[in-house]
């Protein structure tokens, strides 16, 4: 009888093993039969428990438009405490999840605000990854509770692997090739309220080395997604005169995108400067093809600096002015380094009944909805007319 019981228990254990493995395999990412893999990048939804009508529509339309294999959200899932939204949701004038001196109420608000967004992705049965943003920290919710929130969704890939002393949530997600081995990797880095720290960089380098070893000594091609950008983005700009097309004021000087390096739409500018430690680390490891950020909301441009592609993706907080948008990557297993990278802007609105996504077509020195740029454009036109008249008088 005891032998029979042992046999039954052993058989039960054997049956349980593949079930557990299959459950884990269910989250595995891999290139499709067509050799493609699509990543949808969304940043800064930054809303409260009363989600903007257009944010919900934005999330649904973005998935319908791109049919992604993975959704990456680069932070600021919730707004902490700012007041100011009017006419965009079911509770005009209220914004933010934070309730002073009431952690339980703040946590409940955060869960609802997060669910407004993540449930749409989860219901579509699409795996998703998230990197934390500064407003997620400002809400007051601990990363321990954030991890519990994320883990409550079946298709969440969020985990904490870095074990740094500040409790940042850093991890990587691999995409498997046809041979079942890792063909591509995605780094999700937690910039906290400012940027990554030395411990996080050390973790990244150790994990990058491990992936390289598993890949036969070759660096595994990777993307980085994080909320706050590296200041190396400033190297995509060039100093210019205030009357030059595309000029944006920053620190008492004027800069514009250097079109030998970058293209897209911008409202602000970053200043060229020294290389950051994080960028040096990417170069040292040799695995990062591109790094993409949010945080600024109104920036939608891409460029290459020192061999690494850098990109700002628009936000989608509808309590702030447009533009709103998404970034879409299409990876090709047989040609990893030649991926497609497209930006789409959200146009129209739910109220008007004309909401849609349109492919951003970059034009020469385009500064999106920037009244300062329009002012300088008018001045440039005046100077051009004066120059034309002077030339006419002298001829």
C-alpha cells in the first residue's frame, strides 16, 4: 500500500513539473513565424483614478493600430497630486492619486488608476513591461507595493532583479529566436526621481556579461527603456542663433536639433555636454543598440550619438497640452540591427469623434505647436523681406 502511495505521489509530482514550466513559458517572448517582433512604447499616461476619456481610447487604439507582441511603459503611470484637469474625465478639477497622511487611500487610488491602463493591455493578452517614473515615486507608494500591483496581472513581466540598496526596480526581458535561444534583450531601468545610480550600472554590466557568455561570447543586441533621459541626448543638438529655424532657448543660449544626427519634433532643447557614466557603460558592454525615454511629454525625436540610437517618446497625459504619441519598433530576427522605429501621434479626440493615430513624418526643423518658434519664424520672414528690399535697391 505504501509503495502504491509513493508511486501515485511521484506521478503527481511529475505531472506538476510540466504545468509549472508551461505557466512560466507562457510569458516567454519570441519572434513570430514571420521572423518579426513588434514593441509598442508608451510613456507618461500620468493619470488618476478618473481616467481621461482620450487616455482610455489612446490605449485601446494604440493596441489596435500596432498589434504589438510587447508593450513597454516607461514610467509615470500615475499623477501624484497636481490639480488642473478640466473636461477630460468624469471628475473635472481633480488630479492625482496622493491622499495626504492616508497611505491606504493613496494605494487604493493608485491601484484603480493603474488598472485603468494595464487592464486594457492585459485583457488584450499582450505581455507588458514597466519602468518606474518620478511621479510613481512622488505618489508615495512603495516599490514593494508597486511590485504587488504589477504581479496581479497575468501578462505582467515586471520583476526586480538588481537588488540595489535603494530598492530600484531593474530587470531585463529576453526575446527568443527560432532556435529557442535569446536573440534580443530589453533592459528596464528605474531612474527613481533623477537617474540611475552606480549600483544599477554595476548590475547591468554583470547581467550583460552573463548574457554575452550565454550568447557564445557575443554581446546580445539590446534596447534600454527608462523614464528620465540621459543628458547625452543633448549631443543631438547644435548651438545656433536665435533667428535660425528650429532655435530653442536653453540656459541663455539657443539650440536646435542637429539634422546630421537627429530628426523629429521638439519643444525643448538639451545642451551638448560630457558623456554620462551610464552611456559609457553601454559603450563598454557593446550590447545597446538604442535607448528610449519619456518624462518630457512633448518631445518626439530620434537620433544617433556615438553609435547608439537615442529617442524621446511623447507622453499621453491628457491633462497637459499635446502632442501625445507612441513609438513602434519592428525587429527582424534575421537582421536585428536594421529595425524599424516609427512615431505615431494621437490626433483628434473622443468628443469630436475623430480620434486616430497618424504616422509622424519628420520635416525640416519642425517644432511642434511651439508659439516661440512661430514668433521667431515671423521675425525671420521680416528679415528676409528687408533683405530682399535692400538687395532690390542695390541692384
